[in-house]
């Protein structure tokens, strides 16, 4: 079809998956970089204020013990600076790479802190206890330090931006005249890196695009193949009014990917009518142009980092307890029936990427071999072994999925992954089903602790389960995960629907 699509070989996909940087990791590097820098600046600012007072005291009086009243003043200044700097938006991402703007703002608010300190000392009538020379020196040293922090921060920001860490990688769906104009406009924006332009009318539009210096990279399906494994932050659907059906289909398909989907204002009318559930959609801008976000990334910014740290902590705490249990279970399985200890099955995870999920074998070996068509487990299923029945009722058969968590394919908490053929079946019932793939699947989840597990016997069951999964994705927080984790031993492990 296109040269670029043909170049997307299996070897390249394999390299991307084993290169040591997952899509989540690349996303965190781009989105969380500014947040990480600003957090470091917050911490360093407080250290500068504290150490500035100590240095000023030692310069003024020599290396003598610092009086308690001085330490109290420094502590109060740090606390007040935290409040004033935050209220004054000193740590604004928009000014992080603008030294003069950032320095002016922090100096103005540090001056306000100093005035508040002076007023506090005056009202408390303890001015005689403090040296004016020390106070002047402290405030001056701290001011210079705060400016220095901005100089270093702006330098890091410029280098990160030059290295591509802070750019927004954008793809455009729509290669007609309007799409090409959008391409040329966004190309001039320094913080935007264009992934390319895609259009199902590739054969018809390619020549016109080439005449305007743009190479169409393929169809929308070509983009979907690349987006699963390449770093893309945002996709803009730029199609004409007559393409209402195509836009609707694109929005449905793109819901599966953990990228921000934006549509040009021309398409607002029918998108809102067709997707009433998108009531949280917001108007935004991209490169100064108005856009309409119909789908946003879950776990933005620090979310991916916090989620990763959470999984790491839980794995560290659970492994010493779970490992001996796994060894005992493996021995029981071998003694109970011939065959392998583990069962593997293809599932879809983050961004719809397929992976092999691991479970303890609970059925006779001959019945456990995947055939491509997954037969749902029934209550009192004769294929289940004696040990397998115990494992299923207690959900201990899921323990090997901790290995999937270690490999970055799953999370401890998230939507449960279903068999691939079941995914296709459920997607025909629920339009937003593939939105579950915007985060990594979990060993336990919000649906499971609400008793939504076991065989799907009617459409209403999968609708309720997906509704819980999507609620979790849209409302995720570390406290929400903690709640699910605490509920799991009581209502998630042993459940009447577990069989």
C-alpha cells in the first residue's frame, strides 16, 4: 500500500518491545518531565531558603550554634513560602523554560514572604531577638539562590525540549486541503512534533499532498498499527462534514489507544450527538488553534509514575509471601493430575497489544490447550481438577500473573483481561469496550471486588463489568487502588461467581 507501512516490519515491533522503554515509559518521560522538574524545584527552593538562613548566620557570626529562634524563623519561612509560592503560581509549567519570567515571579513572591515575616516579627514583638544584618543577608542569599534555581531549571528545560523530551507528538487523520493546512501550521510550532498525516483516500490524495511538500504515510489502519508500538501523544481527526460516518468510526477505534483524540470544531455537532457519554469532553487548544478533546489519556503526568511505584511496592511486599504459596500450589497440581503447572493464554493489554497471560493450570491438561476459541467455564465444569476447583474458588490460580506485572504487561489493579476471542465478541455488544485497553490490565479490579466475575451469560453482565472498568479508568487515584486492594481479600478472592 505504502512504503512506510511496508517498512513497519515484525523485527521493528520486536525491537520496540525489547528496547527497554515501554510506551508508558516514553509517555511518562514526555508528560512527567515537566512535573518532575517542577517538583525538584519546589524541594530545592525550600532547601535554598533554609540553607540561606544558616549560611547567613555563619557568615555574620562565625561557625557557632544556630539559636532556636533563628531555626523557628527559618521553619516559618519555609512553610510560608510553600503556601505563597503555590498560590502565586511560581511553579507554572508555561514559564519553566523562560528564565526572566520565572525569576521575576519568584523574586516578587519571595519579597512578599519577607514582608510577611517582618510583619509577623513586628506583631510578635520579638524584633530585638533577631539581627537585622543577618536577616538582610539571609533574604539576599535566598533571593540569589532562587534565581539560580530558575537559571538551572530553564537550561534543563531548553535542553529537554531540544532533545525531544517535551514535545507533543501529533498525528493527523485527514489529508485533504484542510488537513494539509493544519500540518503546515503545526509544523511551525516549536513544541509539536508531527508524526505524519494519514487518510483512507491515500491513493487519491497523495499526489496533491506531495505537491505541497507533505507525504501521506498511509491509511488510518496504518496509523493504528504504528500507534500501538510508537510514541504518539495526540491524534487530530480533520475530516470534512461529509465524513460523519468515518469520523464516528475513527473515534470508536481510537478509544482503544492511550492517546488523546481531538477533533476539529467542524465536527463537534454530530460527535456530541453520537457519543452522549462524552459529557466530560472539553474544548482545548493545540498550537493556539481551538480543538475539541473527545478522549483523554488516563493516568496523565504523574499518574503513570505513581501507578508504577505502586506496582513495584506491592510486588516487593507480596513476593516473599506469595512465592512459598506458589511452590506449594505447583506441587499440589503435579500430584493431582499430569501436565504442566502453568497455563498460558493470549490476552490483549495496554493499547490492544497481545501478550501471554500466566495462570496455574486448573483443568485437565488435554482440556487446557488453547484452540483459538475459548470455551467459557461452567459451574461444576467436569474439566476442572480437584486442586483446580480450590484454586478457582479462592482465585489463587491468578498468582502467576505477578510475573506479567514484573514484565510490565499487567498491573496489580486494573481491568481484568479477557480472552482475545471474547474481546471481539464483547466489542460487538459494547461500543466503548476497547476503551478498557487504555491502561494496563490488572490481577484484580473494581469490577471484581463488586462481584462481577465468572462466566458471561447475558449482555447485561458484560455491560455492568465494562461500566465498572471504565469508571475505574476515569476516576483512578492511589486511594481508589488502596480501596480495591483492601476489598480484594474479602470480596475479590472468594466469591460465589468464582468457578
